[in-house]
C-alpha cells in the first residue's frame, strides 16, 4: 500500500487545473528544434531497467558466470535487462514527463574482469572492447536503431553515454602483482625515451613528449615499455574494435591513477587501459568512431564519461568535430555534457572544463552537493546562493549554466535519500520522503537540465554508491536490493517497480509538465530573492525571456512553517498557484507575503 505524502497530495490538488496549450506535447517532428535546456532527462542502465529478451541474458556466451557475466543474484553481474526492455517501457518514461532518454554505454564490454575472488561484470557498460557494436547482453545494433527511432517517434531525444578515456582492462603490466595494485609511474621517473627509468636503455629517440601533438612527433613513439613492461594475453590480442585499439602504443601504460596531478589524465582508472588521447591517431580514431554513431543513428547528444581525465587538447578537437557531424545530420542542438566528478560544492572545479577544455556543458556535481546539504538540513539555504553566484564562471556565463544537466543522485555516488542520510542519519519514513520530494522540486524548477535517475521516482534509496545504487527496475533477485526499504510504498524491488501511482512518480510527472510548459523554468535566468544561513526559506524568481513574466519559487527546508515577506518585480501583482500554496496578490508593490509549510514548496506564476 502506497504512503501518500502531504506534499504530494497538495501538489496533485494544486495542479488539478488545466495546463495551458503550451503544455501539450510538441509534435514529434519538432524535437530537433528544442534547446538542451528545454529537456527533462531520464537516465537508466539498460541491464537494470527491463528484460525484453531473455535469450540474450548470457550475451550468447556459454559457461558459468565468470564466462558469461550473468548472475542476477549478484549486484556486480549482468541481470538481463536490454534495449528491447527499454522500448517496452517508453510509455512509462514519457509518462513521467521526460523529454530525453540518456542510456548508459551500450557498446560491447569485456564480460568479466578483476583478480580472482574480486571479479565483476561489465553490465554498466564502461569496460568497452568493441566501440562499434552493441553488447550482446543488451541486444544488437538493429535493436539500438529501433530504440532510437522509437524515442524519436515520440518527440523525445536520445543521448548516448560515451567513453574516450579508457577501454576494458586488457593490457597487463608485468611488474605488477595484479592490475589493481599497480602504482603510477611518472614521466619524471620513467621518461618516454628510456626503458625502465632514468638509468634505462634508450628508446623512442626523438620523441619530445605528449605535449607536442604533431604526427611527426608521435611517429617517433614506437616502444610502449618506458614505465612498465607491457603484456597482452594471447587470447585478447585482437579483442578490441576498431583494430588500431589493440596496439599498446596507443595507451599510456603508466599504472593506476592517483587522480591527482599528471596521473589524472595519464593513469589507468582502476586498471582500465588508459588511452593515449594526446596522440593524433587516437584523436582521429575517436572522431571516426563516435561520428559514425551520429551518422548512422541520429542520436541527439553525448554524455562523456570521465571527461576530466582526458587532456584538454583532445576535447578542443573532438567537440567541434562532433557538433559538425551532428549539424550535417540535421541535428542543430546536439548536446554534449561531460562527467567532471566532484563530491564538493565547488563550481570552479566543473567550470574550468568548459573554459579550458571547451566542453559545451558538464554534469552539475556541485548542484548535487548543495541540494543534499540544504535539503537534509545540514546547511543553510544560502549554500544554494553561493552555488548559483558562481554561474558566471562557466564559459558563456549564466546562459551556459541553464544547459548544465543537474541531478540529486546517480549510479556512482548513490541516490538522494542515501546521500541525505550521510549528513542527517536520523532521517527516515515520511520525513525522508518529504525531503526527497522537496529535493526533486528544486531539481525540476531551478536552473539547469533536470536529470532523473531511474528508480528515484519509485522511492529507491540504497545503502551506498556504485553497485549499491544500481537496483533493478524489473523484479530483482539481489537480496540486498530487496531488503532495502523504499520510500512512499510498502513494495520492494522483488517485484517490478513501474508504478505510475507512486507519490514520487506523480510529483515528478506534474512538475515536469509544469517545467516544460513555461519558458521561465526552461530558459529563464534566476534572481535569488531570499536565503538564510540556517535551514528555512529559499526563494527564487525566474523570468520568462520572451514576456518578462515572473515565476516565483519557494522552498522551506525547515521542519516548521515559514511566514515571510519576499521581494518580487513591481509588475507582479497577482499569482497563480501551479504547485503548493501561493499568495493571491502582492502585499505591496514589489513585495509578497508568503506562507510555506514545513518541508514544503510552491511554484507561483505572476501576472
């Protein structure tokens, strides 16, 4: 039996009114004309979403789980979801109000890797061996085309998740006990021109280092054994596609990254083979790979995995090439956003990759941290003010910040309820649900492109990040998933989790439709109206760029009701309540008197 929150009930009542004509779904033919900031994105891992074809569960491989990667009882192995399953559930996704679908990497992965006793599978898609074909566990290239076409037929966009930084772990470094215990060896200690260190045998004569990206310089880099002795298992010498990726000269081969300094862009990400993206052959090779996916399937954008671990010069060539390919394919608003991960509320960390690397956009990790801090009650609402004050740091300033995909939990760091409990461990039950709803209200109305992680709309909470936040949407056989208490329902993940009556699903669906039907919420800049150094009111105005009409957003992060006067535009005289309770009229020119319930919010459209 579902638990209905007071916030959800208030929201449903508030928007029982008919939405304006602009709220109606755009014709399917119009989706290309939408700007990136017009979307509501739904992100999913195909293996964990829906099983549309049980015949591909083992990827057409034979043997046990260490050969096929399939074990639906283990959170680190394939569970059986696939592309046909995503097609099957497009009604569910679109019913949530999503206008774009972002799918984790679909390329062929190494089925299983890791040292004995620590193996896991490539169900998540980030251990690629073949960059040109869909992983057989997920389906075929024809299935991928069918999915993209089905998404487009609904007037929705499709975003691919791509990887440039690394491949699966194939290259073995002989001096390491195992590939997870393989320290990074720096250029200073192990120059390219000497084998095995500063006193080693000369190799690669004339190569001046990775900073000279000319073909002539890289033609002199012929021996990959400068830091470690490179070995490739005979059975995997030709496993990578395209074939040039099998040559170890196209990898850094320096051991595992510490994610600091030089190693951040030149070290292996937990033993994954780090591609030598400074090499012009690699640059062109990656342009060819991903340009072909645009050409063949007409995808609408790329999310770039581990973008901050690739040298800026690569992106400065790759991004313009992809945008040109998209324009030639008739895709004028191709959206490229990179993963620049941080656990801190540090917008400078992410903004630099738009300034220096020239990435068009990045996932807004600082937004996540700020919303977790504020909604959990661990910080005052002025933390959000500090976040948005830094929007000018992004290349393009506040307008560019509108295009940042925002989120409040993901498949790596963990889900929003779990993250809140890290700062407020006593949160539980109805209060945790109400705070979750409050966080989603911020996500769906504040600047940026709201990104919903599949399962959040069904109250998934999780016990941690990574594997602990990758629950199945179809009936799960993982005991730790099924024992986790969900928010807003007495159901568990042991049954299908596609309930459109779940209070979070209904809340997100309503707010998504409010957002996509009002330019103030998709393209409007923000004015901070009220914030405090304590939990309480956060008030923001967003202005319709066409009409100047004001949308007033009110959020109360405290557990007590709030009465407060808030500044608005002097021309804002009357207010329509789109969600929550709004003042009917301004109390005085440029001032409204607002009442916001504990952990409540309101969306107020001025006229």
